[in-house]
C-alpha cells in the first residue's frame, strides 16, 4: 500500500464535508476520495441494515479506487456499519464517529446536554454504549431535527424553514437548562451560525470533526500510512446524485473544489463509475 494513496471518506451527502474540512486542515498533504451517497440521502430515517449495505458497497468502491484508510464521516453509517466494516475488512484502518457525549459530559455545568442526531443514530448500539459509558449523572436531551439534513443538502443554511426546525429542537432544550449541544450528525456543523444565534453565547456547541481528524492522523501514523509528498494532496469527489447540485454546494461548504464524478448502483448492489 503506497502511503501516497488517498484516504476514502464517505457520507450520505454533503455532511461529511464538515469532516473533510477538518481533515484538510490537519492533514493537508493527504489526498482524499470523498463519496456522497446523494442518491440515498437521508440515511437517518432508514433501517440500520439498509445503511449497513450502502456502507459496505461504498467501502468496496473506495478500496477499489485505491483508498488506504476509510473515514466514515457519518454518524448514521457509523452506527449502522462500523462494527461490521471492521470485521469484513480487517486489514483496512477505519475511523468512525459517535455522538460526542464524553466531552459534553466532562464539561457541562448544568448537567443537561442536548444531542442532535438522526433516528438511526439514536437507535444504534453505538449510541446506547456511549450513553452507558459516559453520560453518568448527566441528562441527555435527544432530538432528530426532522428535515434538517434535506435543508442542508439544498444549501438552505439560513432559511426561515431551517431556523424553524432548529428552534423546534433547541428552544425546549434551553428551557430545560442545557449548556451544551452535541452535533451528532455531520451535516449539522454547517448550521452552527444559526444554532449559535438561537442558543446564545453561554451554550457550548460541540462539532466532533477536529477530534475525528486527530484520530485519522494518529491512525495513519500508527499504521505507517502518512503521505510522503510535500505539496497539498488532491481531492476527488463521487456522488450518486446530481453532479451539478454537488458542484454548486462544494465550494460553499468546503471552500475548495475538485473533480466530481457521477456513480451509480448496478443491479448487483455494487457501485460503478458513470461514463465521464
Ligand atoms: N450526515 C449523516 C450523519 O452524520 C447522515 C444524515 C442523513 O443522511 O440522515 O448522521
């Protein structure tokens, strides 16, 4: 495995770009293949088994394109698939995500913490285990923010509807005394400015992306896979949705662009590149 091989990163859509942003800041020399499964977004309301099958096929695709490590930049896919991906591909290093209940529980003063994540993430064993291990004595207020992922996929980061969805989630939490909000979905960091307008300065908003990037850096080092090059790594993007829609959001959300290729799922449930 060449250390200049790319890191594979995937999400149901543009959410994982919040993780990619942190990866680029932390590991600028690494090349990245980013997969947005926009043909299936949102993952959150789907059965975990279906998301597991998607994640398995995406991982196989990214490995075929030469990925040396996989970052599951999606809490929902991590909840559904991380355990089985590690079993299916024992030689591949994986970095996954779980709602950042631990740092929230360590720093809350009021002992009341809001957690925003998808229904599938809340249903998964990973969330139950995080709560059991770290939430000791802390009251967690979960909310699924229905419709918010779709708003962000449409680039509506500041529209009245997006604000209404967030107010529905956050105002009752404020009334119950939260001083911390955990963003347990990688789409949500793109609405942090709006969240901060609603909750004010005294509530801490936790975006786990920098911690995920740190973990990716540690794992690259531990497995001797860091890039050797001096300059910036290259980025390539794949979407199972519309290339134009992805292309118009990419510079806005990431601040960078790259080549975007369309992919499709064949009848065998595998992913193929569409003709360029
Ligand atoms: N961005 C994803 C997550 O972190 C998935 C959102 C969705 O597709 O529902 O959970």
